[in-house]
C-alpha cells in the first residue's frame, strides 16, 4: 500500500492477497501504521485472483472514427485471458508469429463486490478501485485469423495492470480522467474518459445483466485514438520499443518490448 508521502507499506499480516472481500475493505486500512518496505521492489498487478478480464471495444468516439467504424449501439465485449496479466513495469513479450502487436492505454475498473442486474445509478457502488491497463493487442491475430478479438488480446504478457489500485474516493469522477501513451518518448495516444461512448456505470450495469461480476474482476473500458493500427503508415511494436502509459491519479506504467 502507498501512504500519503509516496512510501511503500507492507500489508503482510493484514491480508493474504489484494483479492476478494479484501477489496472492499482497503479504504479502512491506515497505511501509516504499516511497516515500510525498503529498496525498490518489483510491483506486480495490484489485484490478485482475477476471475474475469473483460475488454470493451471501440468505446471512444474518436477511436471509432480513427478505425473507420461507426460507434457501437451497445458495448462491444470481449475477454482477455487472465494468463496475460503482468505487472505494470514487466516486459511485454511478442509471440513468435506476431507481426502486428499494438498498444492501448485504458482505464481499468476493478469490481469490489458481486454485481448482478445492477442499475446504472447504483453501478459505481460496486467498484473497488481503478487502475491503468495496457490492452496489448495483436491485430493480425485479432482481425486476419478468424476474426477473434479474444485471440488477438490474450497472448502472454498482453495485460499489464497497475501500478496502483486507486480507491474511488481518491479518483473522483471516472469520466474526467486524462489518458496518454508514449512509444520511445513520443506521445501517440492522448484522450479523456469523457469521450467514452459508454461510461463506467453504464458498462458495469450492462455487463451485470449478462453475467455476475465478482470481486477482483477487471474491466478494461476502451482506448482513445493513437493506436498503431491507426497510424499512417501503420506502426506496430518491435523488439526494443518502450511503452509508457499514464492516467490522471493512477500512476504510470513502463514496459519494454522483447521477442519470445
């Protein structure tokens, strides 16, 4: 846990994992009484035991325009394999047959309690916190090899999450957050969550009509324009690239790209 001064504090002894019912109790923990963590340890994903990793496609009006596609009339939903999840600063590894790997900075929503048939007006009550997600996507796998979005989204390391799970009281309005992504120091993605076609509350409500959302489920809510597929000419990830992602109040990610 991060304290107000930016120091890392040790939750060992209080919780076994940042998962399940622990997620709803995080705001009750006072970090000032926890032991300090020394050094600069690796940060893993800020939520454990993720049951479902759900993505929402074409959920920014400007990204839909970039892709030359109409805005969806209902949320486009796909699943990412939970085995894709890595920490915020871990390497992203391109599969051997990958030629069109792409980047996507996204607002991640972590569910804190079971949600089924939830009304939109109550949906944000089910949020444990928010985080940065890099929805790394292999466009050839996604589009040219059978049209399976899950296929293009689920390679190992294609789901960096973190660095922080920030509780709703610290975030404020989830529909007023700036997002950005740089490749090798060059800004390629810039956006704001106000441009979402479907806001966070609407997404949670919609999904809860289809399936029960459980504590620890992660929803990646879509990406603003500037992805590699939308560049002219198109530009995709290669070994040695460095991705840096940031969302207001949620910290910063950095991943180096390596080849499997």
